[in-house]
């Protein structure tokens, strides 16, 4: 016989195949196996093995390949018994050769398929060569020092690993039995039917068979469940080890790896885009349709607990039955070496492995929520942005929304319910948002409000994931656990969803750690009959499976929609740039911050201009304004009372007393008020002058606000008041006029003052008596009855003054009676008060006219004043008084000018800088003060460009990750 696998069998098979195909090959005999050569010579009739007759051997194998399957009957001509026996040996060898090649072909094909599958899997793996820098150098050095032989010996043996694996033979028998059982019930094979009909089994035997089959099915399900749980524990152990390894790899060592610039992660880049979009006020209807996971649910349904389980930390404030989530919280989850949290606008990192940092983080979130809520409101739409990193955390962006309520309780705003609905709808109406609908499993499903809301926003359930919380309480409280099965299968609620999950997020205590909750959740589902009886599937339970599913769905949605959103912002950018080119072709695109910096520099330049004002200009303005402020008091309360005295001694005494009182109480305060007002007016004047020099009118509101706020904050140095009082008192006590120019200047100052007062007095009298005869005839004006009475009274009092040129300032009672009776004689009824009032103005005019005449006489009185002629008929004490007042004004103006230029201008400049700095940090203030379509257009352009650029960078990184 031919041995299977021998060279003869291979060559014989080759000749057989070639001969049957009509092709004949010449095979050297030396190439054949020795046994094959013996067979060849024996059946070819050639006794010399060294001379192989090839054609004879070929014909033999060709004829042998055509033999029938069954042994033929001996022919009449007959072959010998030895020939028949040899024929059977040859045929058996041919059959065995065919079997050999079938096995060989299968092995070769299987090897090729395995190699091809290996190459495909290897190509699917990402290229980690770019991340070699992440692994510290000491790791490579350590890997070179590791003895691989020792490491191989330390690994468990295959026998130990095989013990962990299930009994595959037993499982195979159970599957074979289950398959045969199912096929026997559903198959329509006639042979089986004939067998079943021929088997005469009794009814008891059938029932026993069914019961035994059911027991085997239950046993098989339990075996599968135990196997699945065993593999689940092994997988969790491996993932835990992998988590520790990733933490070691990602940690920064002390050998300089932290000095390298670490690129932002993909999820951080995406979160930055969402943060910019949340602050973007779109005027071109460029809506934010980028994906994020929106967490919605009824109040106290467990939304926050689910999010904390996904983030693996207790990061949110907690309360018993009260509303804790008062504003949307955007949480960006990503993987990192350390478990930390950080706010978008803060550089502080909270270590989530430390309880004190967790408490501080919860307190900070609560403060931010309460700060975002406006007065009189309960919830806010302002988003709080938070990022959480840690080993093994799934990458995604979640937004925790305030819980939906059914009733507004005491202490809440009346529109709280509607506000929560509007906030939830605003986030869920995004067609690319993934809705994570949280339902409390421990309460009746009919009490849920959020399911109706979700079904309205996503009726087809294409982007909704349903989560049933508190399943442990639900299993205890529900009489029919199948109700839970109806919920997770989507049969109880009218809403549809992509997937349904059941989770346990705690045991009822707010102080529980996440690790203990995870262990409790795993133990519960391993022992729960919901999973054992098949009501829940293994992939539908635990928050871990939930986070994996949500993360996969999130990134799938991102990959499908992010490029479309980038195209939308690209089109919006083109529209904005076109509008700018058409409306502002010669202006640079300055946003609000850049415009504020430009206005800030202009305002500071204007403030610096105050220091360039000349001293002469300051003193002139101060002297003029101070006299305008105090002139009335000097004339009415000092000069007129003193001038009506009898002699010069009484005049000087009265003046000195009144000047001393005035200096001690009023004059320094008036002077400082004048100086402060002068500084304000000059500051406003410079800003107005700059406004006219081709300045941008877009800064007008800002400049006005800066000026008002700076003046409001500026406080004059009150310590200068005491020194100013001494200076003014010394100036007023001096009576020595040293030269004629000072005397003439005093007379001029006195004349100007008296003429101004006389002009004012005549204007008052004119208003009292009405138009004169000339105005009445030319302008057709008439006097009123009161003016007619005043005019008659004036005529009567003028006659009295002509008779008594040196009359005092006051009328005696008998004189008032005489005037009244004289007027009554002319038919004019007049009140005594009106007579005195009219007399006061007439006497004032009479006195001022006399004083001006006396002032003209005193122009030549300096000689008598210098020689101290006391008995001279020309007394010019009033000129000395006005000289003292004038000198006090000059000295006071000089003192105030020094204080302004040396102190107050610098302090005002400092205040302006502080106001500008405060305004620069207040975004709301800048928005109010720098307005206009040009500003808004530049702001939109900046935002859209930034969003588009960040989206392009994100898309490029996303493609690289693929």
C-alpha cells in the first residue's frame, strides 16, 4: 500500500489529475519514492528499476483513476487473484491521496485567511509612534533592563488560565441539545416525523420529557449568566489595571516632560467652541447646532447623581427635596492623569480625590448659581462651564439642566415652571443634541413630566437615551417587576429612544463615595432577578455601560454634524465681511475691546493736556469765577452796610468785622468749590476740543461716562482749606496800597463792579414799572395794573429822594404813611410792603450812582491816602476795601492754581485711569457705552472667525484621530 503523505502518493495524485485533465507529464522516475518505483516496475512489466517506462506508468495511473467505486466482477477472460488484490491497494491509495490534499488545501487556505485577518486588524490599530514622547525616558530604559525570560516565568501557566475559562465541552453539549430541541419543534423533516410517529410514547413520558427539557434550559441560562458575570469581572479587573497603566503613562515626570508643549485634547478643543458659541449673540440667525448631551428629568429624579457617576466624583451641591440646580451647568469630561476639576474662567484646580477640595468645588458651584439668578427669579439661563478630567473618564460634553417641576412652591418666582420649560426646550430643540432623559424608577411612571416634553422635542427618538434610576427601590416597591421590563423596552411610555438603561446611583445617603456606589450597583444587578430572569439585558445596566453608550453616541453625532456646522459659519462669515466692505470700506475691523483701548488712549491724552494749561490761564479763570461767586455777598453784606455809616472809622470797623466773619466761615469753602468746578470745566473743555478734531463720535457716551465717574470719585484735599483760610485772612487785613497803579486798578475794579450792579438794579426797576412812554408808542406795549401801581409809587419816591439826597437806606413809618396817602389822593391804592420794596430798589440805584461819582473823585485821592490826611474832605475808604478784596482774589487764585497743578490734576488723572480700568473689566458697561451697528458687526466678525477657525482645527484633529 501507498503511505499517505509519501512522495509516490503525491506524484501519483499529480499524474492522475493531469491525465484526467487531458494533459500528460513526463515525470522522472528518480524523483519518485522508492515504493512508488517498485509499484511502477511491477505493473509495467519492467524488471529493471533503473529504466523507467514513463508511458506505461502513466497509462497505469490513468486507468487506475477511472476505476469504479465498487469492485468490478471478474471478466470471463479473467485476471489473476494477485492482480485483483493489487488493484484494490492502488484504488485505496488514490482515495487517501485525495483526502490528504483536501486537508492540505484547507490548512493553506486557513493560514492565508488568518494572515489576512491579522493584517487587517493591524492596519486598524492607530499609529502610536507620534505619542512616544509621552512615555518618559526612564520607561524605555526600564524596558531594556527587564529580563523577558523571568517575566515569562512569572506569568501564569496556560493550565491556570484554562481553569478560569468555562467548560467549553459542557457548553457545547448544552448548545447541541438546545439546537436539536428547537429543530425538533420547528423542523418539517419527513424522516423525523416518521421517527416521532413510529415512537409510541405515553403521555406521562412526554410530560417528563418536557419537564426535563425545561430544567436543562434553565440550567443552560444559569450557566450562561455565570459565565457572563465571570467574564464581566475579568474585564473589570483588566480595565482597572489598564486605568492604572494609563495614569502612569500620562503623568508628568521630573525629567523635563512637563516642559514640552502638550497639545489640547480633542474634547477640550470642542468645549472651547461651545463656550464661544454660548457667548455669541447671533444677528444672522447662525444657530448653535453642535452636539452636546442634554441631561433632563423631573426634579429629584437623579439627574445630578447620574452625571456624578459618569464624572466619578461628587461635584454638585446636594439638598433634600429642594431645587439645587438653578442654572445650566456645562461639564466637559475628558481623560487625564489626575482627577481634577476646573472652571472655564478660573485657574484653580480642584483635586477630586480630596474631600476638602470637593466641598470647596460644591460651594463654588452653588455660589455661581445663586449669583447668576437675578433678583426676583428662581432659575437662570446663564451657563456655568466646568471641566472634569481623570483616568478612565469617557470624553463628552454634558449640560445639566434644572429639574422639571409640576407646581411652584413658596419662595419660588411665579414663572419658575415656565422658565425651566423654556430653558429645557432651548437646549433640546438643537437637532444634534443628545437628550439624556432621566426617569425616577421608584415613583409611578404616570407622574413623569419630562417624558412628554422629550417626546415633543424628539418624537422619533433618534437622539434620545432613556435612563431609569433607583432601580433597587423600584424592585422592592413594585409588585410586578415586569413593569420595569416594560419601561426599559419602551412599551410603557409613549416616547421613543435609541436605547434604554437601568442604573443605581446610591443607597440614599448623600455622603457615599462613588466607589462604594459602583460596588453596590454591581452587586445589586448580579443578584437581581431582573437580570437573572431576562427582564433586563446585561448591556442595559450600570452607569458604566451608560457612559460608554452616551460617549459613542455623542462622538458619532459630532462626526456627522461638525463639518456641516463649519460650513454654516463659513457662509455667515462671508455675509458679514461683505456687509463691512460695503458700509465701512476705509475703516479697520475693531471690535468692542479694541475700540475701548483706542478711546482709553484718547481720554488719557486729554487728561494729560490739563497739565499743559498755563498758570496765567488758571489764575485768570479762578479769579473771575471766584468773584462771580462772592461778589453778591461782598456788595450786599459788606460794602453797602459799611458805606451807609456816618464816618470812616465806623466804616472801617464794620468792614473788618464782616470780613473776619466771612473769612472764618464761608470764603475758604467757596474758593475750593470754585477751584473744583474750574477743574471740571477745563477737563470737559479739553474733551470737547478733542471731539472736534476728527475724533470718532462712537466714543461720546464712553467719554461722558468716564468724565462723570471720575469727577464723582474725585475728592478735594480738604487739608488745604486751613492754610487757605490763613492766607485769605492775611490778605484781607493788609490796607497798604504801595503805588498809584494798584490804586488805579482798585478804582477800576470798583467802577466795574458798581456799574454792573447799577445795570442790574435798573433792569429790576424797569421790570417793576413796565415799559416807558417810548416803548409803549413804538412797540405797542401796555403796563399791567401792578406795573401801573409800581410806576406811581416810583414817581412819589423819586420826589422824596430829590428832596432828601442824603436819605438813609430805610423809610420811616411816617414817610410810608405820607407816600400812601399821597397815592390814595391820586386814586391809587397801594400796600405799605410794596412801597418799601420799591424804595429798596430806588435807593439802591441812587446809592450806586453816588458811589460811582465818588469813585471818579477818588482817582486823584491817592495823594491824600499816601500822606494819611485824615481830616481831608476826600475819603476813599471804599477804594481801599475794593483793593483788599481784589488782592485777596489774586492771592487766592494763585494758591488754588498751585494746588490744582501740583496735586489735583494728577489725582484726577489717576481717577480717570482707575475708572477706565474698571470699565475695561466690566463687559456689561462696555456694551452699554460703546454701541452701534459698526461695533456689533465687528464683534460678530470676530466671533464667527474664531468659531470657524477653532472648528477647522477641531475637524483636522478629528480626522487624524480616525
